[in-house]
């Protein structure tokens, strides 16, 4: 296997870690992490500030009254 990309990104998740932001920038949704049938892409951000402004300024479709935060993640892309 060859590693193509390995970088730190930020995602938007609920503080309870049950929901994650998925979709497109114009159609963003909060989806349960354990929903394996959902094939929308996970929204990633280059910095914590960009992720925070994404959920502070704009809303999401999905459950209401969920506290959100920017979570640092490691994104690794490899070939088979």
C-alpha cells in the first residue's frame, strides 16, 4: 500500500459524538455516526476556525438543539 495523503483536518461533530456534519456546503446535514447506510461525504475543514464559523454562521438540517464543536481528525488516504 502506498500512502497518498496524510493530514490533519477538522470536522463538525456533536459534543456527545453521536452526530457528524455531512453533505455539501449548500446542503449540510447532521447524520448519526452509526448510520452505515448514509453515503454523504463528511465535511472537512482546513482549520478549527473555519469549522467553527461553519456551524456558528450557518445551520444544518437534522436534529435541533444539539451542541456542536470542531473536532481534530487525522485523514489518511492510501492505495490498495
